[in-house]
């Protein structure tokens, strides 16, 4: 029984990662005001956010 639960958890985690990294999810999040990058954000912060976004993309897709 424990092996079955572990397998289901792993499958669920993989499914969540796939959905979070999907283009449809990205489009939805870009449309939400809380996820938009304001134009008056300092360049240093924008650069850091771009680096974070790039790191997130490689982690979600599994391409290191």
C-alpha cells in the first residue's frame, strides 16, 4: 500500500509540474495584474526577475 501511495504522489507531482509549466498557464498568469511587471521597476530588479524566470523555466521543463 505504501508503494502505491508513493507512486501516486510522484505522478501527481509530475502532473502539477507539467501543468504549471504549460503555455496555457503562462498565458493566464501574464493576464493577471499581480503577475505583470510594472514599467517603473528598477532595471536591477527586472534583471533579477529575468534570471529567476529563466531558472524556473529550466527547473520546470527539466532542461538543466
